[in-house]
């Protein structure tokens, strides 16, 4: 005899406790009294238990029935949760499109929200899930298929990924207003930057890779930060000069809290979309890529600059 749980019987038990009558409990389930009685007897026989007994005032649960009822309440609540989740998920699949995107910090914080807003305005049925990581991790998520599309700030992209440059950014060196470099007019040389202790991003980030490539050597480090916000905070606190995207320091530069220091390095970097080379982009991802491709180049903290690619 099958030992699978009969959820209908468990629901009948719940209604029996509430109604006090097998007939009324059956009506709650939309079945006749004989059918309800047969369901209960079959359940009892399968598990060799007596769960209910007739009395002069109706039908009541036995002690075993009360125990099973407690388990039934908990189980049926979980079943109903799963059922509603499946319905919601199925409705979402019918009525909308899920799109998983990964982006490095600069793109995610300062550029991508505008692109997503444009996509949602044109295609409100698209539901996005955004993961924010450094450039190396973004490539991993795209390669694994967890994310359909990624955006990185690195000039070098793995050979197994398709890619397209959708804009450019130029890193700046900033210091707090009291730093000796704040009054400097002559551009910093490579030697100046090699001897200074700097606030930098962690290895694997596009910002760090761009700076080290331009510098030609690992920098001396005052602090490693895993977010742009932490880098800016460290620069404001006088920890050391920071190499950041101008997006992140516009307000601090405008208010005079930070000062951009001129330098001789080429710190321009591409903003690049990446996706699996062996798979065609799904419609929503292709639409987002098209929007990103219209992005404008931002090469100065005030947002001015010629159009990007």
C-alpha cells in the first residue's frame, strides 16, 4: 500500500476540526459526505490510525487525530506557500521577462540605472535582477550563464566572451583640500605616483587594472577599498590620494572638499558589455545592449565630453 501523503485527507482533517461534522468538512472540500468518509477511512487504513470518532454531538478528533492535525496545519501552510509561489512565478513568466545582469561598480552605480530606466520605459514587462561585483567577477557570472549580460570597466576582456565597447570613462586623481598636491599646478609624473601611497580598489577591479596598466607597476598602497564610496571617504579623510571615476566625486569637487590633481598618465578606459559568445542574446538583453550602445562618453567630472562609441 502506498505510503505517500494524501493532502486531500489532511485538508479534510483540518475542516473536520473546524466544522465538527464529516459532511460539513466534505462540503468545504467540494465533495459529498460519502466521499469525505471514504477519504478519511482510506487514510486511517493506510497509516493504521484512528483519527476521528463519532459522538452524539458530531465527529471529533481522537488524540492521534489531534497530533496529525498539528502536523497537517504546518505542512499545508508550506504547500500553500509553494503553490502560490508557483502561480506567481508562472504568471511572471507569462506576463513578463526576467533579465539577469551583472555590472562593475562604476557602471552599476552611475551609468546603468539610466539604461535600465530607458529599457523599462520601452518594455515594462522586463524584470531585471542586477548583481554588482568587480570586473573579474562579472565575467565569471556571464561565463557561467548566471547572468545574460555584463558590464565591465576593463580594457581587457577574456577571449571566450563576446564584447562591445559602449562608452568610455577617464579616471582622475583626487586629494583632500589640505593635501600638498591640492595646490599643485604641474602634472604629476609617473615617478610622483609611484612614490606616493595611494587609495586604490582591490585586485580584479577595472579601476585597479586601468591604473596599474597606466602606471606600469604595482602602486604603493595606503588603503585598498572594495567600493568607490569607501575610496572617496578615505580621500576625504586624508588617508591618501585616490584614483576614482569622476562620476563619484562631482559633488566633492564642486564643493571644494576634494581637488582633482593633473597628471601625465593615460587613465581613459572603455566601458564594455560582455556576453556568452556561444549563445545568442535574448531579446531583453539585446535591447539593453542597444540602449547602452547609445551612451555618451563622460570624460570630465561635470559630465561634458564628446559622444562615446
